[in-house]
């Protein structure tokens, strides 16, 4: 039994990739799941996998880049008041390309999904965590937040992830000594649909050098499996640390 057993976690972007692997790793650790994304079919499939591991699973279909959906979700989950752990994982890497080609609406919806939704959901879920004196907030970022010049062509993404990290560190300071922790997780370079999407883009649109880098990472076998990243996250999650930047490499050894 760990401190996670019997808790309930919300995982956003839980239908595939890192979110799905994290949800299943949590279920294996004895955690019940609330799974959120836009695609009901993918959520239903993951919910079935969670239940086959002996835990409960419910699904929430919402587009967190849309303020109406975000507000509805925030109200529903805040009122449900039983979520002890949140893994804010859903994000978009779009829009990509030269800054001169980027549309304002696309920047706005990316910022809503990648930053605003995280801050908003955390605000709605915190009261329950604070009342019980225990909670875990994990905001999934990217190593690129620490080296934004390495992702020319992805200005919106690195800007959003830097903002997400500032939100997390500031929140951790605000809730210090409450029993609720807030940490950043940089999941590594992971073999998911997000990586495949970049490789599928027109090199001329997103930048030839950037495209080649992502194709090479894949061809040279440098991507890790979502399960490996989720396993590292779970090992961090059992700690009491707060205001930290967690990575795969810095994960504590398995007990
Ligand atoms: N893969 C990597 O190498 C890598 C590296 C660094 C950081 N990350 C970060 O890790 C996290 C997960 O990435 P991933 O590679 O697993 O991504 P992914 O394979 O693209 O999966 C993204 C998940 O988020 C959901 N999602 C996307 N847009 C959404 C929206 N508007 N509203 C609600 N849910 C939405 C998707 O489901 P629907 O489409 O059905 O909504 C899906 O379940 C992200 O925060 C990403 O920035 C990934």
C-alpha cells in the first residue's frame, strides 16, 4: 500500500499517449480514475483497461481549448469534490511555423488548453485537497520550457510551457505546508501521436532543420515508451516534494 492507494485522480488527455499510460500506471497503484479528453471512443477504451485492473473509471468529454467546455468541466469537477490527484497532461503543440504565419485565434486556443485550463482546473480542485490536507497536482510540461531557443517554429508551445511552469512554482509556494503539492513533470521525448504529428508535417512549413531533428530522433531510437515516462512520474508522485521540476532521469528508484 502506498499513499496513493484508494485515491482518485483526474488525468487530462487520458485517451492515448502519456496520459493513457499515466492513467493505467495510477490504476495499478490502486487509484480510481476520472479520464478527460475530446475522443469518447479512446476514453472508453482506457476506462475499460482501468476497470480490468480493478479500479473505477469515469469519463469526461471536453475540449479544454474552448472556454465554455472548460467552465462546464470546472464546475462539474469542483462540485464532485472527490479528486485527490490531478495530472494536467492534455496539450497541443500547434500552431507551428514562422511567427509571421501564426493566426491569433490559434495562439489563443493553444494558450487556453496549455495554460488557462490548467490554472482553472487546479483552482477548482484545490478546495477539496486543502480541506483534507492532502493532494497532488502535476502539470506536464516539456524540457523545451528550459531551452526555448531549441524549438524555433514552436513559439506558442514553448511560451505556453514556460507559463505553465511559472504557474506551478508560484502555486507550490502559495500552498506550501498544506499537504498539497504542485510539481512540474517534463516527460522526456516520448513515442506518441504528438511526435508522429510533427514528423508528418511539411518541412517547409514548420522548418526543415526542426523537422529533420524530430525524424532523426525517431529513426535513431531516441524516443522512450509512454509507459516508461509514466512509471517515472509515478515514482515521483509518492514523494512529498513540491515546487520541483521532475524528469524521467531524476525519478527515485523503484521501492
Ligand atoms: N510526446 C513527447 O515527446 C512530449 C515531450 C514533452 C512534453 N510532452 C507533453 O506531454 C503531454 C502529453 O503529450 P502526448 O505526446 O502524450 O500527446 P498526444 O499523444 O497528442 O495526446 C494528447 C492527449 O490530449 C488530449 N487532448 C488534446 N487536445 C485536447 C483538448 N483540446 N481538450 C481535451 N483534451 C485534449 C488528446 O485527446 P483528444 O484528441 O481526444 O482530445 C490526447 O488524449 C503534453 O502536455 C505534451 O506537451 C510530450
